[in-house]
C-alpha cells in the first residue's frame, strides 16, 4: 500500500483526477493536534491513525513529505515519495518561516501568500483549513532536525518554479510547476510514480 499525505493546511482533496486512478493507494488526512508538537510526534500519530506498516510506501506533498521521512525513520519503510517537499530545513525558503505571522489570518490568505496564488478551482481544498494546525505545523517545521537519516530510498518530484522549496538538483523536475505541483500537474506526478512502482523490485502493493 502507498500512503500519501497532503501538504500543510490542505487535506486529501488536493489529490484528484489521475491520482484517484492509482491502485493500492490511500490519500490520508492530518490528525488533530491538541498542543504544540514535533514532526516525529505527528509521524507517530499518522502511523497509529492509519495502521501504516514497515512494508508500505509513504509520501506526501510539502510538509506531508517531511512527515513521511519521519515515518520511514520509525518503521523502516522501503520508499518515501517527496512531492514538492524537502529533506531538511536547509532546502526550505526562509519566506515560509518569515511569513508565519500570517497563519493568524484566514488560512486561505496565508496559503495564497506562500504559494503565490490560489486559483479558484483549488479553493475547496483550502476552504476547511485549520489556522491552529497551520500555526503548530510551522512551529514544528522550525524545530525539525531533518529526514536525511532515513533508511528508505527517496523518490523526488518537484516543480521547476517552486519558490517555497526551491527546486533541488536531483529527482524528477516538472517544468513550469510551482509548489502546488501535485495539483497543477497531477498527470505528470502520477506518471512518475507509476513508473517508479513498475521499477520496484519485489514490491507487493496488495499487502493491506
């Protein structure tokens, strides 16, 4: 099974169209955060809530990918899929941290700010964003030690115009895409993931 997390402030509705044609793939949501927390603690909650096992693949967009790295450090998952995401805070633009004060505003305003723009058709994804979750998530990101120690293989796909997590010099680069690459270029992302699954040796995606 492949478990895919959304980005910060979004939910699994961000994965539409081609994403929903993926077999043995679950698009999951964030757990409720009762107090200040860390990314490793969020990872533990995600594992428990969704019964993720060590044989599963994990991944996600933006912060979802970072939490997936923490999940893999706990469970030893074979593969982590980073979609417009980072392996450490060194890869994240300081604009995200500097704009943390906007998290006290309506979530859509904050998300418009960090993504550059939020087309109307994406509004439903952000409509139910929890500003309290965003505040706590940003604080957790600031204290993150990074996921580079994961034993998993890392598959990266990234938009060439991502200003929040600037495009790394590795992985699959999707030209013209920004930070919302999983939404704006779903077909390309799914094609990359399908190809990776096809190349996986001994992968059994029907274990769950």
